[in-house]
């Protein structure tokens, strides 16, 4: 069985835990409870006739451990569509990501709370530009409340990791990530309408 280690990263209250609960348990709650330390869930999926075990770590942004512990195959960066600061706050960790030179880890940009369209602060064109600038897959627009895009976000993460592993002729018993070219080919989401905006 192939094992992928995935980390969720983003500000408190962006909805990381809600996305994870929706995907692994098909459950959503309005109550906000900040993750204390580290929470993890495991789910098995079928991908290209292979069984993939995805181990996903949901980490409080203030947790003492680095967001970039080696051995993770992908980091899913989550931003809140209603909170511009949640995107701005990714700059510092992404700089660290680049500084630590971690080509073995795919980066995915996921946008949460699509159901709160009336409170939107982030436009698709600036999110697309941000993802391209940082070599991220996405943006993938999601809503833990409605379920929009949630399966796509996690399944796309597994897909890009598997493609990278396959390209580098790794065995199916994945123990550590392999180098990857940047990947920004995914623009699959339900809110891909052309919009005008000012990119930060």
C-alpha cells in the first residue's frame, strides 16, 4: 500500500479541521474549536487502480513544531475567502519553504468558505496569480458546509503526489518524497468565472 503524508497549514479559523472532517467523515459543524497541538486522520482511497493511504495532519498555526517537518509529500495551504489576511500570512511560511529547499513536497492552495460569497475578500484572479508565483497547484475552491470542492482538494493532492512519484520511478512502497517540477496545471473548481481584480 502506498502511504502519503499530508499537512494542512493556514491561519486559525480558516476551516482546516472542518474540511478534514467533511472529507473523512462527511460531517460538518458550525461550532469553531481551534485545534490544540496536532490532530491527524487517515483515509484510504483508490487512485489509478492503486490503494493510497492518506495520513493528514491538521496543525494549529501556533504549534511549536515546524510546518515543514521533512517526510511530508504535500502541504495543503488553506486560505479563507472572506479573510484577506489569511492569504497574506502565507508569505512568511512560503519563504521558509523556499529557503529550506524542499523540492520533495508538493504545495496545494485551497480556498475555504465558498458558501460565504457575499463576504468574499479574495478574487480568483489574485489567487491564481499567487498560486502561480509560488509554484502551487490550485487554487481549489471549497466549502466544508456544502461539500463543494472538498473531495477534489484532497483527491487532487493525492493525484499530483502520485504523478510525481511515478515520474521519478519510485516504488509503490513510498517512504520519502521524490523531487518534483513545479505544478500549477490545476484550475478545477466551481468558481472559475473570470473576474476583475487588483493583484496584491
